[in-house]
């Protein structure tokens, strides 16, 4: 059955059709929530919330985009709200700012050590996923919003409450870090020339 | 251009965020800096690779959990507005007339045990009879709906110890008073001209509806402050007139009044 047909049935109240849509999209939605929240439990909650929201808003879904794109956007918005709430909590409880690039704050990444299994993907796709896990959150979040959610710099600045220049530089930094991680990981790019590695140390 | 600045420009170029002048400047630098050219290629490749990014697997039983949640909060459409209800109410009215005629016929003839009871129920308002005539529960229907129906049914009210003085529908005549008399008064009431689309889905199982036959209003209570805010937002989005009134009542307890029934 096509997505369109599933959506049509789900709109008419067919729960089995909606369940199929959940099954088809759950990994992408969960992965996005995990990459933005950095926490497996939160990610599962956010992903569930996204599908519940999709179910409730189905009557107003006009099919102007695919269901996958739509639910992805709902997920992004829920994650942004979650990050906002988290920022407010951190503001009220005085602590080291997690967004301070110079604080040397290390990624807690409870999901890094997890012996979870990566879904079937190309070696490059898996390497990239591993690389993203190692990025500090202040770099990973803007990059994910850019590359996976397709947001503009302006939208990202608004979502993460940063100024435009910071967004731009963090995304650039994130890409550079990712490249470095992947070079060290091996076989990601064509073998780097020696002067590139030297240059890397300078940066 | 310095290589440091070049990185940001390369990144911005990938996102289509460079002006023509910046692009020219960047290209001049790339033409003379092999390191940055290599970096440009790698960053480009990195971006392309996002298309094949490996996904994490959702936790086991995830979809099941979502569906359970959906069934739990299955939208509560006000009972009186459901087409099935209206159709059944009509059917029940017919049945009531038939029973009435049958009962009257029996009275004309020799007395039979039980006929008095049949007649008595036909004397009651057609609401109570329509409640009797409702079909067996759909297993998927939420507890809230069952509660509403119980409240409607005289048998339910009689056996329900929590039913207050207003719980006797026979005394109220035909009006559909299902408000729990013991419920505390809400401190905040939102009055809307019509139920905004999507608002019914926000109501929880705890919220019950009472319909006033006099002015055609539907009153939904109790509601949380969050639900009220959300419904007000929906009403505003949909151009439905909504107004708030604060009154003496239980803190945090809200109610929704829908004018057009």
C-alpha cells in the first residue's frame, strides 16, 4: 500500500493504517530525536509525542508534503521545544553553560557506550553516524537541524537562541570536527595527504 | 583570505549562504590554496553522505506503545453530536411509542403482570429510553464515553452512589442534565461560539459534557488550565469568538462552554 493510501485510511480513522505509518517512520523519527536530544529515553518520549501529534493533527494534514516529511517536521519542532525547556531549566539552576564552547564540557552521551545496533546502512552511513555521536552537542545540534531538518541558518538561530554568526561558525566547526573524526576512523575519505594532517593540527 | 575564514565560507557555500562577492573571494582563495581545495572536496562529500546516514533503531515495542496511547486517548466526540446517537435516539423514540401503544393495548385487555412496569418506562422522557436502546459497547470506546452514557441512563444513575441530587433524570424531565452535582465550581471558564476543530481531541477521559436544553449550551468540565489555553489558541486560529471569565471556584479547575450546540 502506498503512503498516500495509508494516510487516507488513517485519516478515516483506520488505526492499523496509522500503525503501519508509525512502523515505516519510527527509526528515522527516533534517530532525529536522539541526535537532537542526546538521550535515549527522551528521544523515545519525543518520538512518541511526535506520532501522537501526527495522529491528532491528521485531519488538518493536507498531504502538501509526504507523511515522512511532515512527521519529521513535527519531530524537529518538538525537539526544539524540548531543548528550549531544557535551556530554561539550566538558566534557573546556575551551572556551567552547556553552550560555552570554551568550557571544555564533555559530551555525556549516554548513547555512545550503548551496544545498540546500527540499522543496515552503508559503511559510510555508519561511519557518519558514529562521527555524529562523538560531536559535542553544541556542534551536533545546529548541524543536524541544517542537514537533517533542512532548516536555514536564521531558523536554527531562532530555534537554539543563538546569533546568526554563532550558528554559522558552529556548523562549520561541526563539519570540520566530523571530518577529523572520520579521518581518524579511517577509510572514510581518500587517504589524506600528509600536509593536510599537519594543517589539521594547526586548526 | 585566511584558511580559518575559508572554512566558514566553505561551509556556508554548502548551505547556499554565500553572496556572489563572497563566492568570488572564496574561489580566488581556493585557486591558490591546495589544502583548502582538499578540505572543500571532503566537506562536500561529508554533506552528500548525510543521505545515507545510518539510522538508530527505535526501542522495541515502540509502535505498539504509540498505538496504545492513541487508543487510550481516543477522541471523545460529544455524545449528542454523534450521528449514531441521533439515529438511535430516533429509533428509540419509535420503540417508545410502540411499547406505549402495546402497553395501552394490554391495559385495555386483561391485566398482565409486568405491564405496569413497561408502561412506566414509556412514561419517562425519551432521553432515558434512548439511553436504554443504545447498542452494546464498542470495545474500543473510551471509559469517558461509557461514563457519559452511564450518567445518561437512569439505571446507571440509580446504581451510582456518586450521583448527586441532579442524578435523577426522571425528575428533570426531558432536559439532558448529566452534570455531577458534587463537582466543585471551576475558577476559569472559556466560552466559545463553536467547538474549534481539533479541540475535542484534547479532552481527556475525565472531562464530561453536559447539555442544556434551555439555551443549547454544552458545558465541558473539568478541564486543566493547559487544555483551556490550547483550546483558546485553536479557537483564535480558526477565528472562533472565545472569551474567558474568572469566577469564584476551585483553583486550577476550568470549564469550557460551547454556545452553538
